[in-house]
C-alpha cells in the first residue's frame, strides 16, 4: 500500500498546477489576488512549528477547488505548509480513501501530514456553511427527468461559480473552516 509520504512525493507543486489549469484559472487567480488573510499571527506561528505538509486531491474544473485552493494557498504560505497536488481522476486509489459521506469523490480534499507522513487532519470538500448554500441551491432545481433540468442546472452552476468568485463572505467562511480543522489537529 502506498504511504502518504509516497503520495506526497508523487504530486506537483502549486506553480505547476496553476500553469496547467485550463478551467477556472482566471476566477481562482481573482480570488487569490483579492483575498486578504487575517492577521492571525498565533495561528500561523502554530502552523510553522508543526511543519505540516498538505496533499491536495483536486481537478481544475471543480468550482469548490476554484474557491478553496486560493485561500488555502495563502494559509500554506503564511504557515510554511509544503503543498503537493494530485489530480483526483489519476489518483483514485488515494481518492477512494477520502470519500465524502463514504460514497462521493468530492473535491478538493486536503490531507495534512506531519514530517513522518502521518495524517494529522483533513479538510474538504467545502466549508459547512457553503454545503448548506449548495444544498439549498440544488433543492430548487426541477426533477432530473424534467426536460429543463440540464438548462436549469447549468444556470445554477454558473450562478454558484460567480457567487464563489465574488462573495467575500464565502472566502472568510472557507478560511474559518480550514482554521478550525487545523486547530483541531
């Protein structure tokens, strides 16, 4: 069985991931460029002393990744967290160990490991408050068998993507959720 250290070594760095992005790159960069980390000195000092590393399972077409990863990159920089990115669809053996609700290959998933390669925390695919937003949004769609379902679903995804990009409250909720997850480690 492949260890988390081996998975970490297999990944690519943030720059390589961003260079290869074909979907949501502009929106992700917008969030990265406009998000300001809180002055959370004690938290970032704690992260630095833990010397964490992060394995991220993701795909560039994922709207949640478009929102969450730019915020996490700021945390990683401030907390000296080394990051390794794996594409979900090429790494299903690892992904299937981190299913959401035991069944869904939802992304992004961030696996935090220590220097020994032991998992100390995990986060993803989205902040709990955003899960409520997504659930409520999708509950308004017509039945999947309805002729207008695909069109309404596409409209909903476009609206959610724009909300993720422009709603700074969402950005702060993602940060708070990631911080809670890391402090519980």
